[in-house]
C-alpha cells in the first residue's frame, strides 16, 4: 500500500468510526442539527478521498448517504429508523472496504456496493418531496455546488469527484458550454491515483489536502507547521525498550558508585569521583525523562476503544428483542496502546454475556418491577498505577449455587471445590463452562469468558466478579497503565529475589512467632479483622523457610502474604517469560544491583495465590 492510500485509510477509518457514534446519538436525539451536519461532512470527506484513490464503490455509497443527510439536515426528510439503519449499513460497508485495504487488499479487488445497500439508501431518500428518480440521478458533487455531470468511459464522473474534494469556494465551475470538452477529457486515458496525487494534493494536510488542525482551510494557506506525525508502532516499542534499558543501566551505575564511594579516595581521585557522581546523576535524570516521554507516546484514551461498542450493543439488543441503554464513563482515561488493542475481544465477550445472560427479557423485568429499558455501564478510571475497567448491568445477577451445580454436572470441578460465593462466581472463567442449554448466535458454546481471563492475564491484569441476584452483575478488570514499567515491592523468600506489584500492596506488618488458628489455618488480626496468612514461598512451590514479614494484600478477599524480607521498592522494566511458563510469575526484571528478579503476577495475588497456597509456617 502506497503512503497516500495508507494515510487515507487511517483517517477515513477514524471518520467511519465516529460516524457510527454520531448515528447512534442521532437515534436518541433526531433533532440534533450539529450531529446531522457532522455525519454529512464525514461522508463527504470520505467520498472525496475515495475519489482520489479510485474507489468507485465507496464513492457511490458515500454519495447516496451524503444525499440522504443533505435531505435530513434541510428537513426535507425526517430522521426515521430506516434513515438511521441505512446510514449505519453504509458506514459498515465503508468500514469493511477500508479494513480490507488496511489488510493489504488491492483497490481493484474490492467488491461493488451491494444492491441491498443501494435499495435501503434510496428508500430512505424517497421520503422527501422530490421524485426519487431525480435524487438517484443527482451528480456526485458537494451539496452546495452545481456542476455538469461528465461521465467518463470508466463510468466515473471525474468532474464531480474534483468538485467533491476541492475546499468550498475554491472550485472552478464547469459551465454547460464546456460539457462536451469535459466529456472528452473524461473519456481520455485517466491519470493513475499516484499521478493525481502528485499534481493535485497540496504539500501539507491529509490525504485529501485538507489541514484538519483547525477549520478545514486548505493546508497550503496555513503558515503553522505540522503538529504531529505518524510513527510506526514497532519503532516506538524499540525506543521504549532502549529507554528502559538506559534507566536500568543508570540505576546500576549509581549502585556501583555508592559502593565505590565506601573506599577512601584523596586528591585528584576525590575530585574525579565527585564529577563522576554529578555526571551520573544528570545522565540518570535525563534517561528517566526520556523513558517517561517515550511512555507517553504509547498512551491512548480508552474512548477510542469504547466508541466501537454502542453499535454492537444496539445490534445485539435488537436481535435479542431487548431494550438496552449503553452508558460510557471515563472515555478519556489513558492506557498503553497495547492494552487498548488487546481489550476489544474481552470486552465484546463481556458485553455479549451481559446482554444474553444478564439482562432479562421485557416481560420478566416488568414482573420484577424493573424498567423495560435496561442499563449496561462501561466505565474506566485510573487507580494508582492501574487502570480499572468495569462492565456492570442491572440484570438478574448470577446464582453461585447454580453455577457450581452446572460446573459439577459438566465434570469441570469435583464436589468439594468452589465452596465460597467468590469461588463459585469465578467458575464462569473455566474453559467449556456455559449455563446455556442451547447455543445461539450470541453465546452458549462454552467459549468466551475463559478467553477474557486469558487475555487480561496476558497483560499482567486481573478480573473479578461481583454479583447479586435480582440486582445485577459487575465485572472489574485491573490492568497496569503501561506494560513495560511496573512499580513493585522487592522481597525475598527462600533466597529468591521476587517483586510484588504495588497495585495490591497495602502495608507491611511484623509476623508473630505463633499464630491464632481458625479452622486449622493461621490468621492474624490486622486493624481488628482476622486475615488468613499465606506463604509466598509455599504458593510458588519453593522450599518453606522462616518468614516473619507480612504484606497485607488488597484482594477481593484480603489476606496477609508472608515473606522472608522486604528489600524496598523499585520501578522495574518487566520482560515477559517466553521460553517457559511458571505458575504465578508474570515476567522477569533486573534490580538496580543487576540481580535477576521474578515478578509475581497480579491475578495470582488477587486470587489469593490461586487459593492453593501453602499456609505460613
């Protein structure tokens, strides 16, 4: 894909995604003129770029939709369900073509506009007073421009395409007297897209020559320099790795310098040591700033992900015959782009789960005194060094006993497993688990929620469930804001150097020689509440040793993790373990002294060390 086509695809995909969001908003507020104009402008802009790129099917779909919204915004046609549905289908078709291009498809291989899409668009347009035939025959031009159709031998109206992409007020009108000449030009061999780009596209701006930094004036007239550039994500990842390594190297050098300072030096050697210390401090400061700046380039608001879901919820609710309102909060919360990219499938699974399993049908909700319009809340916020993403619904809730019985009947657990409510709810994450007797198009095949947990844990995250019968269910996902650097507490158990994510560390307590016991298990009273004590070494399968330091872990069911010693805190550059998989270990890092440190997984800790941990000695 050439650079110009690539730029067009990136910008047009963003416009197409925004269009869906606008359309769903318009469905709720049909009289919103600003939204009508925004949708019109988006299709108009995509149409212009598609014309330059010689994508006739996309041009046709955008043109018909542009005609529809021109009529909607002038009041000639009312905003009806068929108008919204037609526009959604058009945006979906455009998005599919753009996605195919981004995946490497050649423009000539793209399919034509489906007849069904053309029919529904024309049906929506036919709602206005003018004759449908006249509307269907309208030339492909901007709404405010009159032009003479000049159809070429290839079936494209090249004059109309020119009108569509030239900024308003700058186009040279084509008179009726020049029609024959224009037609002759249209019938002549047409320049390739690359040639057209060379001659027609300004030096600055987007793929269509429009500078979107301000008010859509031609970029050639703007004196402001470019404020942003696109950088390959692989290059950013490489830069971040180098920045992280430079911080680690600076930290190790600082430790070595501190050790060296313990030896007596005099005269010129002392002067050189002082200069070295100052230089190293400056290098450490700059490397840390470089690391922070690089990290910021990878941060993206989760809103870019969240805006994909309103239409999904709308379509699924429609298929299931349910009235659902998706509410979104915290869309401006930023998180590592890798996390954003990987969250789409897990969130889709959870939304489908809420719609199919959680939300009752209208008759049941009415019988239970609930509104027929159910609510699903998709929410994000930052909490310390983590980002929290929550999906909650006001549906029927989850019956833990029913989940346990189903898991036993399927042979997924034995009779003695999952005794607590929390453990029962976690059963939905077992591979092959489903409460649906018959699979439908939405759920019931026993895949989905285990995929969710796997995807979350892959990025050192954790997922928990809170549910109440008759009230609803809440899924909470905790993820590191960025993936490469994690604030940790350094500990040692059984002579192993380990690191615990600070996101779950509450405080450090001293452990007694003897513990109280409840049900044969050791407990310690912390701030008046008895908490179970579990051994970190035992949980990881290490040989048990004396552990007299406890760390209060902020899990759904809080507990105290016993360790041999606490050696401080550090922001570690985490590297995933690729060659082997070790239960409970999320990755490795190097301490400031250069020692290899094993990083304990967040989900492993939040789940009470998988509830299979050996108790503290």
